[in-house]
C-alpha cells in the first residue's frame, strides 16, 4: 500500500536538511571532470506547489524553507541552497518547492546522468511529465530498493545514490540495509546518502548502528527540532547517513548546523550532531 505523498511535507525541516546536504555532495562531485550518475531511489513527484491544499494541510513548509526566505545573514552553504529554491520560482515568489530530482537536475553538469525511481502511480506520472524530454534523466516506475544493484557500477564508475524512503512501513528499515549492502558489494566507491526520520519510537538508532557496520567511511548529520506531540508521537527531526562522504562535507556542515538548527528550532532543546568514522 502506498499511502505516503510527499506533497504534504514538501519544504519542511527535513527537506531543508536533506536537499542542502544533497546539493553540497553534488557540488563536490562537480569538482572532478569525469561524469557521474545520480540514482534517486525514492524520487517523489519532482516539484511541489506550496500553494496547494496538500502543502497547506499542515503547512509544514512554514517551519522549514519559509524560515529561511527572508534571512539576510545565511552562511554560504545555506545561501546556495536558498538560491537554488528561489531559481525554481519567479523572482520574489516562493510558491514552488523542488523535490530531490529537481535539486539534482539543477546541480549536475551536461554530461552527468540521473536515474529516478518512484512507485506511487500519481507521483510517478507527475515526475515523468516533469522530466519529459530531459535527455539526462531516465524515470522508472519501479522499486528503487530492488532496482539499485542492477544499475551499479555505473559506466563512468562515479555515482551518488540518494535513498529517501517514507519509512511509513517498518520494512523500509531492513530494506535500506539490504539495498546498501548489495550496492556496496557491486560498487564500493559510490557515495551513498540515506535520509532517515527521528521518531519517538527510536527506529533510527538501530538503523544507524547497522549502516555503520557496512563501511568504515561514514558521516552522520542529524538535527532535532521538535518535541513529541500531545500523543507522544511525531517526527522530531531527521538525519542523513552518508557512506564515502566528500572529505569537506563535515567541515562545511559544522559551519552551517548551529545556524540552521537555531532557525528551524520549534523548542528550546533543538540540537544537531555531526559524527564521522
Ligand atoms: C520521502 S518521499 C521522496 C521525496 C524526494 N526524495 C524528495 O527529496 O523530494 C518517498 C517517495 O518514495 C516513494 N516510494 C515508496 N516506496 C518506494 C520504493 N520501494 N521504490 C520507489 N519509490 C518508493 C513514495 O511514493 C514517495 O514518493
């Protein structure tokens, strides 16, 4: 059953963190001439309207990207991210928010390639139309977890894998581990970025432990911004676990995370963590 629609959450605090990190990883990849692939295993619809009923059901973007729109003192990394979002809109307007496929499209170079997977029929149709006639992108209506290993290694032997499942079904957690370990067996040098939510039930702790077992070159960046709701539930924050991270990423995010955490905090205990091994 596919109940999750990212349109309800576009531009929230988790999107801000994940798309900012994704953009920085791709900027690093662009420093070498050799072309690369970006494989987005859970692509979503590609572009979202912040004026839609979906986005305004809970208006999560107001606690995310909207908190950065008017900031005049953004650190460089966040300025680059906000500039990318602004370029998706008419000048001065903030009605559109790009999903990861659009962040990727706007970050890669002419010879780089994108492979996008999406299972939800409606979001797949929107995504396919959005990338219609884009010669750099191939869009698949398929299971991104299961399809990953067949794409690896990519022809140029350079790739970023971006894995951003909904985790609404608990089986997504073991599927992340399975897809990562299969991917690493076929392509150990790849950069793998896994997004995960921080929920009250704490599933991310075991997930991170398992991901750490897979590689000795990892970086974990997480941000806690919210308290549990009245029922004791909610997404308290999120994180990115990166295998084979660009060497400069930890340093860059160290400069940004204090500012970002303060801007996106919804309670006094907001915090962030950056840990490498
Ligand atoms: C969190 S959203 C992705 C958001 C997107 N990566 C972004 O940053 O804009 C997760 C998406 O994965 C899709 N999905 C769920 N399971 C999938 C699977 N096994 N393979 C591919 N897509 C899947 C959902 O329909 C949903 O659109």
